[in-house]
C-alpha cells in the first residue's frame, strides 16, 4: 500500500507541477497533509483495537492506514523537481538532485530512525517528532520560496505550536499486546524499544508475561 500510494501520488504531483509558484504552494500543502495523515493514521491504529485476523481485512487495514499518507509523500517528488528546475533544460539536473537527496534521506532516516530515534522516543514519540518535522519543512519552504515569507511563517508557526500541544500520541497498547503465541488480552505494564526488538511486560490472569517482539521469553 505504501508503494502504491507513492506511485499514485507521483502521478498526481506531475499534474499539479505545471509552474514553479503553483508547485511551491502544493509542496507546502503536501507537507501539511503528510503531517495530518500521520496523525490520523496513528489515531486510527489506536481506535482499531488490534490487527485484523483475516488476510483480506489485513489488506484493507494496510490501505486505510498507509495510503493517504503515502499519497501525500508521493506528490512531493515531482513538485520538488519543478521547484528546483529553472527551465525545461534544467529538468534532468533538478530530477537528479532531488533523487540524490531523497536517497540520502532514506538511508539516513532508516539508520537514525531505527537505531536512535525510536529507541530513544519509543513509537509514539517518534511519530510526534515526524509530524512536527513535516510541519517545520512546510514552514521552511514557505519562508524560503514565497515572498514575503512572513505571511506563510506566522500562521504556520501557530499551526506547529497547536499541533505540538494538542497532538500527544499515546502508546499503541493494542498492537503491543498482539502475539502469535499468546492471548491479545491483558494489561500492558511496561514497554520499551531497542535497536532490534521491543520488549513488553503484560499482566494477564495475575501473572506477568515478558515478550520480545510479541514472542514469550
């Protein structure tokens, strides 16, 4: 569902990227949508109450959770190319620059996210940081690419402050209780995230159950 969303989003972005000024505005909007879609996906995970059992429902689950977010992410690539390209002759070079930075960001994001941010902030903290980062990118694009930049910066900063205060994601307890060898029932007592696994302690029927990636110790 993530790759499908990026592909469809890229096609949509190509149709939107008809001019530089238009592309700047849509790029800023896309980053705001990325943040809002991530927030909606997180709340949907919390409200869903666990992972569906049947394969067909799992497919629908993945599409509903990831597709809006990945659509917004996919839109950004052609928009960024159009923003950087000075004219048609510069399109190839601009595409190469965006693709290079995108690849470097994917590598660094995977390393820093998996080995530093998620272990330090846990899942809910990492999502909170990602949402704020998308909004900060929207503000930076507005300040740097729109004149006068303060017209974009002031309302965007208010939006970031509001999201930072109001969006306080809770731990995904229902997902952390899912186990292929244990009941999904019980009370989450503690959880932490390391570089290769998450560890949870669950109280069920008066007993404490220690699980690593959902598997009992």
